[in-house]
C-alpha cells in the first residue's frame, strides 16, 4: 500500500506530465499573467466568469513540476465554483503551504490540493506552488499588471 505521501507525489508528477485544462480560452473575460523569476515559472490564466461563477478556465505556462502541477490541479478545483468559493480555496491553500507544520490542512475543503501540504518544508518551492493561485486572484480582481512573486 503506497502511503499518502507517495500518492500525493504521483498526483503531482501526473499533473505535471499531463496538465489538465492546458489551453488558452476562446472568449475568456479574465486573464492574468504570473511570473516567479526565482525558479523561472510562468503561468498565463484564462477565465470565463459569468454570474460570479467560474464557467471555464484554462492555463498555459512553463516551469518546474510544482508550479505546473499546482496550476493544473487549481484549474480542476475552481472550475464551476463561485468566485467566493475560489477565494476561500486560495486562502486555505495559502495557509496550508505557509502555515506552521502542525496545522493540518483542511482536506475536506482542499481535496487533491492537499497534495501540496509537504511544500511548506521547502521554502523555495512555496512560491512555485502559490504562483497559480496569486495569478488566479489577480485575474478575478481584474489586475492589469503581471503578478510576480518578487
Ligand atoms: Zn518553480
């Protein structure tokens, strides 16, 4: 039986190799660009938001496995959610990767996103995991400037 850590690692490897929703979006009404120069991660997000709901989402990008898998899993997690629910996920995710070690992630809320809980032990990787989420927040807020982790 593989333990939870192994399952999580496989999930990240799988999403890096076969990113979901990896496409630009025709008719996107929110977009944002995120950049993590420390690692060389780049994420372009495309959203179709109607009635405060994320009706469709896609991303394109390049960079390390953590950043690309995080973007892929994020698009799956927020698709069909209200913008408020997406912001709640942003907060829970952010807390999980930056919070103290003994703070257990809210697995019920986070689902597969809990795969990134181990990232908090690797400070250099936290920005990689967070980049897609900061980019999402910027897109939802209609930011004009690119997001950078620096
Ligand atoms: Zn990275």
